[in-house]
C-alpha cells in the first residue's frame, strides 16, 4: 500500500518497477479474487448506499424482513443444535467403535457436500411429504413436515450434517485413550471422565463445527426453497425473500436485505476464526 | 487403538464390559438411524423417484432436448470454472504458503468467504457489479458486452461457489513439504516453471486432485447463484440444477428425479474418488508414524 502511494507521487518508472516485481501468482490471485469476489462485494455495498439511510432502515426492518430473519435464525439455530449433538455422537462412534459398513457410513457423511442442493430439496420434499417414506409416519399425528417450518429445519439439518462430524473427528482421533483410562483408574465415574477429561479438549472443535453448520444453514437456498411453501410469516427464509424481491424486480429491496445477510455472514466468519484460534491454542498447550 | 482396547478389556471387570457393549450398541444404532433418516433415505429415493414412470419414462426424460441442453450447459460451465479455479487455487496457495506478508491471515479468510456467503447474495453481488444497472453496467454496455443473463454470468457464479477448495487443500501440503527440494532445483539451474512442473506439482498432486474433485462437485451442483444471474430460458440458459427445479415445479417430478439421478451418480463418484484419495494420502503418513 505505502509503496504504491509513495511511488505514484515520486515518479512513474518507479511504480512500473514495483509492478514488475509482483510475481505471476500474485497477479492471478489478486485478479481472480477481485473479479469474482471483492469487486462484486464492493458493488453490492455501493448499491445499498444508493438507498437513503432512512429508506434502508425501513426496508431492512419491515415486518416481512424481520419475520424472515427470525425464521431463518431460529430454524438454523435448531438445525445447528441438532447437528451439534448428533454430529459429536457420530464422530465419537466413527472414531471409537468398529462395526460392519463403518467405512460406508463414514463416506456417506460427505453426501451433502457432493449432492446438489436442488436435488436434496426435491427428494426431501417428497420423502418428508404426508405420503412420503418418512412423512407418512408423522401424518397420522397431524404433523406435516414438507412445506412447513419443520421442512425448512429438516433441509437445514441435511445440508449441515458434515460440519460438526468433520471438525470433531480429527480431534477425537488425536486424543489419547490412555488419558481416559488414567481418569478411570483414579476413580472417576463415567460422567466425570466425560465432562472433565473428554469434553474440554473437543469443545473448540464442536463450537467451530456448529458455527460453520449454522452459517451454512443461514445462507441455504436451494434445498429450502423446494422443501418450504415459502409463505411470508410462516416458512419464508431471508435468502428466499431476496430471491423473490429479485424476481419482482425490486432491486432496492433485494440489495438491502442481501447486505444485511452479507454483514451477518462476515460476523459469523469472524466467530469461526476466533473459535479456530482457540482450538489452536489448546493443541499447542 | 486396538492394543489399548484389549488392555482395558483385560483390566476392567466383566460387568463393566457388558455396560460398555450396551452403550456401544445404542450409540451405533442411534447414529445409523439418524443418518438413515436424514441422509440415506432421501438419497435412495432419488433413484426410486426417477423410475416412477417405469424405465421407459426414465429414458424419455434423459433423451429430451431440454435435458441434453441443460446437461451441455452444465458441462460447459464446469469446463470453464474448474480450470480457472485450479489456476487461482494453486497461485493463492503458493502465495500463502511460501510468502510472509502482512495480512496473510486476512487473505486466507477472504479466500474462505464464499463458504459462508449465501449463494443468493453471491448472485446478487455479481448482478450489482456486472448487471445492466450494475456499477460496471454503462461501461460494459458501451463495449456491447452482456454478462448477466448469459453464459459468462453463469460461469462467474459457478467460479464463485467453488473458489476456496483447491487453495484450502493445497496450502497444508505445500506447508508440509517445505522449500528444500524447490531450492535444490533452483540451485541446480531449474527455472521457475521447471521447478513447479518437475518438483512442486508431483509432491502436491494428491492434495490438488482432492481440491479439484471438491470444486468440480460444487460447480456441478451450483444452484442459487446461477438462479439469480441466469435468465433461466429453457434450452438456452438453463443448467442441470435449474432444470431439476423447473421440472419439479411443473409437476414433472419423474423428469426432475431422472435429472437428479445423473447428479446423484456424479455425487457418488465424487465420494468414491474422495475415499480412494484419502487412503492414498493417509498411507505415507501412517508409514512414517510406524
């Protein structure tokens, strides 16, 4: 930064020399990032600044928008919580036990990364519908899953399954079994061993994975738009609201809500990095 | 792990052993039940749904013009996006692993950004920059270039989603192999390119391949961002995932599932390749440990 400003004020050849010192990988990295990511982000912010601040506030806090934030975050939180518990247990089972088809089960965890979200959406909508394989078990109790908020939750759980499992698994693998045995032999109960010996070192990993799962669920579009009925105040989530605004050609509305979502994802990214740094400190100690 | 397990079995009384087995059975069946409910059943249903009108219906869906056009467009988008993301990923990984500069962690976080940005927001970002009313709109119009609603827009959206994978997988490998061999090659008179092709690339190949698989899988499945930047004209700017969405909304669920089978098979192939690669990567390390 300082080099470029000082050389521009001094002489042009100096700037050229500085430019030629930048190697090929740097040029590609900066160009690619700018064209695909950084300039588009700047453009979105610029567009949202062209909306006057009171107007921005009015759109960002309109009743529909508020209800979509509420639905998005509470449902994503529920999905992340489910995966926090189920993912930790899954990682435990995969690391500590041996059973037939374990490798297959391990590979299946990554399905949500490989399967397109649109495909996940249509198959979840069908399987969890009132006549579907799973949905028909709930229908007699008057519980509908597809095309309700429950369906949104199922889709969010589906797409975020791998995160907790894949962050906790390596940490559990590194953990020495001797540590647990030492606790046992010193007279600790099963629960004490779990709470005092096992859990503390894997907490940063669990939190990292859960936050990643939450961030992914908050931004999810493809599977949710197909599983939900997308009715405002019922099961309409924020990304789908942005999409509807674009389809209605209400670009100001879309831009404002998208900006809010972008700021939230940036905040979540910082949280994830902090949790990871915490985990790093644990492994160094 | 196995010797440890044996030890504990010998030292702990039989009663405790029984309790341990019980927890094990409950935990394993619980996890299997959960994964079956959430992941396996829905995936299996893709294949059932595709044949709901019989085998002939399945074949008819896969030979329809709309489907083949959508498949063509997806293949084209992947063919453009993946090589660009590979070149970027290698360059970014090299910069981060081999250079020390202020803002290095910031750059790493920026590369990770597409993971946490909603695809819809990503699509809208591209529209705000390259769209007709976008920041660069007047400039592009004066050059008569259209990006949004055409193929370049779809390619950009595909690049955005799969951007971080290659760099993410290559950085740790580059850091692990160190610079000794590269420096040796340089002192023996190899040029930068020769060093890269003969020394660096062979040692990072598995990590690179792994990243390529992930970015390809993501590129094939990209949906939200493309839905925003594409005009979604059937047969012209409709990718495979948009086709699945469109067919399903038009109550052609069999057609939607037939197209999904193609995507699900590619997903299964992805997982298989991943599994093979993971064993490949794991073997030398475990050998070293022994």
